[in-house]
C-alpha cells in the first residue's frame, strides 16, 4: 500500500526533532454542496531540526517514531523552496 504524502505549514517547532504540521484540505458539504476547509495537525519527525514555524513542508507516512509521530518530513528542494 502506498504511503500518504501530505503538504502543510509548520505551526510549531518547539519539540526536539519534531515539528507540528497543519494540513488543510477542501471537502464538499454533503447537503449544501459548498466547499469547506478542514484542517488537521500532524506531528512529524524532523531529525535535523531544519524547519521553522511558517515553513511549507511535505510529510510522508512512516513507521511509528513515538506515541504521536507517524509521519516524517521529506527533505527535497521542492519542500524547502531552495
């Protein structure tokens, strides 16, 4: 089964080797047929403490790193904006 790759904004980088990423998605309301925004926060493993608050990052599903971390930050040029 393929791993999920999500894109979002870092909202917290206070933990050591951890960033909290806010991922937003647009879904259609079942009754009113309007698009509404849903967001969810994921803890992601950032071993180099490279990303700071406000950065756009890509995260990928991985094996559990800790109790709440099931995602890891993808280090590529597209995600860092370099």
